[in-house]
């Protein structure tokens, strides 16, 4: 579905099967659309920047975690390729309405929302919805459209073009396509929401064989209750093992943080799975009433700001979700502000009288409000870590922790060289999700068992040999998972239940390929499948290179390259040998020494040349 918001027109186009086979779906197809629809001069906040919502061939099928979707555009936070992913029910609803994706172009003159119901699309006035928070909006739109409608929306942060505004769905359950500021792109286009309802069943080529394959490879005994402790505790364990961001990435240990938060989280949290999901990593807790356990927010807002008050973190997280803010970026932005305040680069005259002391939960909560409203000091903080450092100048850049403008998630790249190279070379910036599971679970190494160096890279956090090959494989594999799209947590039940599953404890590309062929009726080979992954990753890189990204941008921030973490934690004295790892990474990628894909590599992958773009 193509929607021109400037002209208020809608056009349905058939999906080109050849293109679908080359890019699959999700960010793969979205990257092709954005490559064709933008150039080196396109402003992320302009009508010329297409905003793409995309599902994939496995969406809405019986394959586990089939409800996900991708949002992609040029990012207002980074200026380059931007993508975000979310679960919940919206992707499933879009597929049942008869669409694989939506491409939004132009800009509405006044606030609007889009209503889609079984192939019928209309653009409606949204004046009365502008200014509403994301929790309110779902109920309001369901009363206007369909009680079963699934809704994606922006909050006040997106309306005010906060550079890290998120696209939210599922109301109070707050599934967020959070990263890269896709909510700001939506806000610029004056698009408040997209509501979808459908009754169509996605076509599956061989439903019977698909069901048998899933039963064979996925343990029926792995249910959401199993994830109650494991998934949420994982975030806290990162700090216990001293691999998480602490005090704006300065320290290697935050005393008793893990113990304080883990006890409340594992005792109170209850799983709430997304559509078609056996994992249930999304948590609800009864802390100060029913609120959301903050998940990834525990590190950026908790340890990175030295806040260990669970009730305050819950309140701040709910505010982020109501405003439609990327909770990861929000936490790191405020951590940087606290350090700027501590070191005198900003004072209470710059913070509207707020004392930004480490560990101050009231200060944190007030800054969330100011960022969401772009009010007072929130006007500066709404620009993100890189934007803050550029505006302040001086030594601020020393304390600005980002890659290509995107703040890291929560894992300290100094702790493992694989993480360092992964974050430095991520196409959207510091990206913990490119290679997410493959860099954390030894079982994945079985797929590359012919390489002792890769095995060593898993086992030794300070290894250099094998790191480039492992990171490339991990990044490419996640391109496949995202483009189908499936969830990165798909394998957690198998890992937990390794004693009852057959074969490796993780589901590898050959098995996922089997599901793809059973759904589509294609005969894609494993070689073709892996080449598709490489094609998708390189196309994103092409978009970035066209916009000026080269080797100097594949770099970690100064603090993570030159300041040791200290403490007793993992690799406390390590500083990643990034230049050495980049040399091998570029060589294995088929890129030049400056990080540009060669003509030979582009021809091999069937990608356009930079000159043609």
C-alpha cells in the first residue's frame, strides 16, 4: 500500500515476487524502497523521506513469534539508515488486512490518521487526537474504527519531533519500534496513527508440513511461564557480571544494583507474550500498582544513571511509553546530562533549576517530561547524545557515547571484542540487535564448527582472530531473522529446554529457510538464503555510504576506545583493538580499506552501484 499524505491518495501495488525473493521482507524490502526513493541530500524530516512499515512472508503464519513488523526511514537522529522493530499484534493485523507493507510519502497539512480494514484504506482527520498520549489513543481509535483494531501511534514526543521518538503499539502494553527516531518521521508527516483490522488468513503453501516442522523443532514444553525469570533477569545479570553501562559508561561495577532489582523483578513480574509468541519476554509487575517492568530500561536509566529505585524506574518507563520515547536513548541522554552537570559544563541555569545529581530519580523523571514536551532544557536533550555534544562543543564530545549518532543499548563493548566490532559496524549505529543471539550463545558456533578461530572468539572475550568472521555471520543472520520477520528471542525456549530438544539448542538458518519455503512455495537454497542476507546488509551499507559514511564513522566513542572500565568485571582492563579488527572485517566483507563495498562485491550481490544511486 502506497499512501501520499500530501495528496491524500492511496494506491495498492502488487508485491514483485522476484524482489521479494531477493530481499524477503521487513528491513530487506524497506531498504530497497529507501534506496530507490532517497538520495544523498534527502532530509530525514522531509516529505521526500519515505516511511516504510513492513511485515514479511512468515507474518501471521503458525511459525513462532510471527507477529513482528519493521519501521524504516532515513533517521532524524543519525541522518543515515534507520530501522526499528516491534512485536505485539499490529504486524499480524496488517497481514490479515491483506497488506505486506505500507509506504508513506509526503506530508499532511494537518494531523491525520490512517484506517485500514480488509483492503479498504482511508485517511481521516486527527485534530482531536493530536496531543493524546499513546495509552489513551488506542481506546479512542477503537471506538472510532473497530473494537478489534490494532493501532500504531506516536505520542507527544513524536509530535514535537524529538529525535529519538518511538512508534508505539498496543496501548498500555507499549510495544515500541523505538530506535532511530521513526516516531519523529511520523510526527513530521503529521501522521498520528495507523489503525488496522483484518479477517484474511495469510496464504501458506504447505500448512501440514509447516506444522510438522514446527512441532519437530520447537519444544511444546517451552511456555511463557518459563521466561518469567530468565528473560528479565538477563538484563540485571549483565550488571551482576559487570558488562553493563554504569555511570555514563565510566565504571565496571554498581554495588548491589543487581541484587536489589532482581529480587523485585523475578518475584513480581508476569509474562505477557506478543502475538504467536511462546517466550513472553514482555513483563508486567505489581509495583506501585500494575506497571511495566522496565526491561532494557534497567540499564540505561538504572545503572547508567546510578538509580536503583524500582518504583521510580517504573514510573519513568511508563512516562517514556506514554510520550512515545525510545527508552534506551532517553536513559543514556540523561546519563550524559548528569555527567555534564557534575563536570560543570552545564549548571542549574541550563537545567531549569534541576540538580542533575547521580542517582536522583526525581531529576530523571522531570527530565523525561521535559524531553517529551521539548520544554526548557528538554529542547537540547531532545537532540540525542550526539546532538547535545555538537551544540555544547568543547569537552562534551568526550562524554558523548554513541556510534553514528545512535546511543548503544546496555552492553559495554569493552567487555567483549565481538561486541566492540558489532557496535562499530552496525548499519543503524551502535546496534546490539545486529547479531544479537549469535554473539551471546555458544550453540551458534556449531553452524561454523569448521573454524577453530570462531570457536575461540566465542570463548575468549579478548580474542581478535575469528572476531570479524563471527560478527559478519551474526549480522547477516539477523538480517534474515528481521526480514522474515521473527523475534531475536525465538531460540530462548530451546536454550532453556536444551535437555529435551533434538539437535542444537538453537534454530539455525537451514531450519528457518525450511519454514520460508513451506510458506511461500519457493525453492530457495541455503546458499541463496545466506547470499540474500549479505545482500540486505550491503544494501543498508550502500544507503549509508551514499550519505557520507566511511571508515571514520565505523568507530566507537572516545570513552570506549581509550578509557578502561576498571573494577573486577569481565575484561576490566580491555580496550578494543578496533582498527585491527576493522581491517579484517572490511576484507572479509569485500569492502575497500575505507569501508566502501567494491564494484566486484556489488556485482556479486546484484546490487546497484553508487554511481547509479
